[in-house]
């Protein structure tokens, strides 16, 4: 009888340990997403300032300016990760096009405000990439745990579902935006 109680206690202790580890991993994924979200918000705050700065020099590039502004609005309104990742990818490409436009305007390239915005954008893009790598690592660990034995015996019945990676689909958008001055 004591052996039965000891075995039940060990099973319950193992289940509690597995459950707590899954919760910790899920919370790590949520925290990592929060880090990405902070950096995306920072990028979103830079976009209107950058658009305003470029607009004064490049009125004929209105389509690019409007597209970047619209993508910003869509990203803010989209909570679903796969869709948000696609919008952010398009925004990154739009910002890249905006920087290319700036290359045609020597006065804009010399503008101190524009150069400061370029620096902030470059720093933000670097932070987004770092946060994305951290997030995807947390997702990989979480997904591995919920799909591995014996964790899957608890994960599935308790509603632990795989998390989505923050991926870039277009190979050309894997390149960092060009924001340097000639």
C-alpha cells in the first residue's frame, strides 16, 4: 500500500513539474512577443516622423509614403502573428524604398533630423531582429516541449498549443534595410 502511495506521489510530482515547466515556457514565449511588440511600436512611432521629413523633399513619392503609413495602421490593428509578420515585412520593404528615395535628395541626406531618424530606424531594426531571434528560440523550446514525450501527455489535454514563429517569407526581405548615406 505504501508503494502505491509513493508511486502516485511520484506521478503527481512529475506531472506538476512538467506542467510548471510548460507554463514557464509559454510565459517565456509571451514575454518574448512583448519584446517584439515594444520594438514594433517604436518603429511605428518613427514612421510618421520619417514620412514627414521625407515628404518635404519628395512630394512625387507620395505612393511610397502613403503605403508605409497604411502598413503602419494595419500592423497596429492586427493582433494575429502570421498576418502581423507579413505586414511588418511589407513595412520593412517600404521603409527600405523610402531610404532609397532619400538617396536622390542631397539636401535630405544632409538634414540632421533625417540622419537622426535613420540612426534610430537602424537601431530599431537591429532590436527587432534580436527580439525576433529570442522569440523564435522561445517558441522552438516551447513547441519542442509540448510535442515531446512525456510532456505531450499533459500538454494536449491541458490546452497547450504550438506557438507561431515570427518568420519572413520573402528571401529578399531578409536583408537589412539600407539606411546608410552615400
